[in-house]
C-alpha cells in the first residue's frame, strides 16, 4: 500500500469523523469513532496482506499446507 492509498482511505472517512462532532453523548461519539476506525483498520489490513476469504474456516489445499506430518 502506498502513502497515497492510505491517505485516500482516511480522506474517504473524513465526513463521517466530522459528523461525530454533532453528537452530544460521549458514549455514542465513542461508539461511532470506534466503528469508523475498525472499518478503516480492516480495510488497511486487507490491502496490506490480501483479501480475507469469505469463509474464515477455509484452509489451504492439502499439498500446500506447511503442517504436514513428515515421516
């Protein structure tokens, strides 16, 4: 990921972050803030390592596994 890509992702959430300033309840503000940053963190992580599979339990094919028992 480039610096420009990261800045673009943060910039895309700028309006959401500014909208939080209209919230007068700290709990709701904190919850909204956390949701925005969790979403951003997930997007950054996926861009850095790869897309997360739809089924988190999906495993690699048997011949690609590194934990094969060697005899």
